[in-house]
């Protein structure tokens, strides 16, 4: 190749050609929608997500940076079918083109619905829905804490019903946003505040109806965990009867509507007063019936012979007591006599066996001196040895001559 030919050709560096290709791709594919099956999904510690989208014939590498990933309501899993929006660009270090995703939706199901299902399954496996952990509601709470919007229809409906059913019930409102950014954290704060202050016996959280997106604050995991951790019984009253949220499954009681929550937790004062009056009447009748039975029993006792002639009965018992005392004295005297005779018999036998008693009849006991061995045979007493002879009174020490 001549120098002129070389000068006529454009020679790129690797970085230059990569940059130009990137500009071409990003210009042609600055906003595309791509559908495919997720594989090789990785959630990096940085918060960025790396994955591949594939179909039957091809694969494309994808990246979801932390800012976009944090906005996803659901968790991406391998095998999931996604429809993604983003731009095509080049990763310069490898010279590899990839899809930079800024939005993703599960194919065939909304992202919120998928997120709801995923969180529900996970919390169920952790045991947050267990009926064994659900606390009973107080029969008649002295104070109720409500966590909801101060301007919504839900709070007005609940307050009207509570006032109508039990007019002097104490109600404390913790005002929160019930949808939109920050709503979940405010609901959590309301639950935790009531638990910290312990100034209510029951907590109601809720809002009126709306779309799944409107109700989403009550599907957030922090709200579910705050409900589960609450030491105060908690009622979830979110949306309409057909609406179910994660909060409903974790709460100690799910009310189909906010109005129903007020009716389920607050009894009618008139009904309670009627019940008290009924119990009072039943108690009065029971006590009167018991008193009549005892009076009848007492009348029967008073008619007995002992109460008609009490002095005679006492004299009878006094006489029986004297007889028992005489019988006891005789028995004791006889027992003492038997024991004394037995003791004398034993004493006589002991005296007969006592060697000193034999000595008193003229016998003696000869023993070697000074060892004290008893001598039973004369051959054991050697000539010149000393012996000791025990008599009935005193002892003799002597020397053997023969």
C-alpha cells in the first residue's frame, strides 16, 4: 500500500469506532420497547440490576440502574416475561451493545398486582398471617386510635358511627397521607406512635375505596411489619368489601370498610345497658332463689329435736363424755399394768443373767493379772504368776504357789 493510499483511508482507534457505533445506536434506538424472558438476573450490592432478555433465537444484555430499579414495585425473577422500555447503547469496555432499561412491566399482569402477589407469598411463608399470633379485640375499648387521612370520608364515617353507638368513647386521630409518596412511612409512624404512648386500647388503620394504586400504601412491606409488631390490637379497614390489601392479612381483624370497622369494634351503649340490666335481674333472681333454699334448709334444722331441747342434748353429750373418760382411764390403767408386769419379767431375766448376781451366792471370777483374761482352766495359771479374783464385794490379787 502506497503512502498516498494510506493517507486516503480513515483509520479508527477502538475507542473511536466504539463511540461512533454507540452514537448511531443511541440515535436510532433512543426509546424502544423490548419483550423477552429474564435470565441471568443479578441484583448487585450497588443496587443496580443486571440481566438478559431472550427469546427462542437471540439474547440481549440489559442493565437497570439503581434509580430506575428502586421504582419497580415487583421483584424481577429468572423465567419471568417482561416488557421493558429503554435505550440501546454500547458498554465501551467490552464493546458490547445492551439495553439500558428505565421501565419494566411483567407480561400479562400489572406490576402492582405481581408485587402484591410476591409480597403476600413471602410474608405468608414468614408466618405474618398466622391466626395464632392474632390478638383478641377488647370487649369495650376505653380509647381508640385511628390512623387515616383527616380529610377523607372514612374518618367522618367512623366518627359518626362511633358517636352514635357510644357517645363518650375517646377517639384519637393520627393524621396521615393514605396514598402517594411517603404515605406508607406515615402510616408506620402512626402505628408505632400509638404503641409507644400506649394511650389507646385499639388501633384502626384504613381509608376509603380506590384503585390498586390508590390503596398501595397498605400493601407496602414496612406497613405489614409495623402491624405485625404492634402490641395493641389492630383492625385494618381499607377500601370496599371486595378490596384486599396486605394489611388486611396481617391485622388482627379485617373490616370490609371503615364504617364496618367502627361497628365491629364499638358496641352500642344501649345494648350494653340492656345487657347489664338483664344480668342484674338474673343475679337478683338467682340470689333470691338461693336465699329461699337456705331459709328452707334452716327452717328444717330449727325443727329438729336438738334445737327444740338443746339443754337435754348437751347433758346427753356430757354424760357420754364422762363415760368415755372413765373408759379411757381404765384402759390406760390396764395397759400400764401389763407393761409393768412385762418390764418386771424382763428385769428378772436380766438379773439371772447378770454375772454379779452369781457372785453374791459365793462364787468368784478369776482373771490373769494385769491383762484381765478370764481363767477357766487351772493349768493356765502358772506357778509364780499373779491373778485377780473378783468377789461379790471387792477383789483379791494373789500369787500362784501351786
